[in-house]
């Protein structure tokens, strides 16, 4: 799936009951984030992962999703491919 980062989304706190957006992604996906999901990222490990807000690229779907990315990939401005499940952001933000 090709995505692009959502600019300015850091102002939104993670949903109530979650320590972070990454915690939210792990709970909703049923998976443990162990690496950046950008397919062209060379960084490994969990230490700098965040739950990043993204939108699907090349799509009419303008919804926001959470996906695990390293801090470097979370700052990208290009379109890139991810290989992790996209978890929808709650609509009450």
C-alpha cells in the first residue's frame, strides 16, 4: 500500500486508554511493531518507532490511518510503500 504522511497530525493525542499511537496500532492490529513498515527503510529495531498518521496515496479515500514508522520515515514528504496493516484513526478526533 502506498501512503503519505499527514502533516500536522502530532497535535492529536492518542485515544483514551492508550499510551501512544503505536500502542493503539498494536492493540487494533493484534500485532507487535518490531520495525519500520516503510519497505525502503533500512533502519531496524523498535527503539525509534512511532504510530504515524498516514493517508492512502493515489486513492479517493482521505481517511487517516496509523502505521508503525521510524521517526525518520515519519518526517518524509514523499509517497512511499508500507507493508503493515493500516489501522483507521478513530473518527472522534
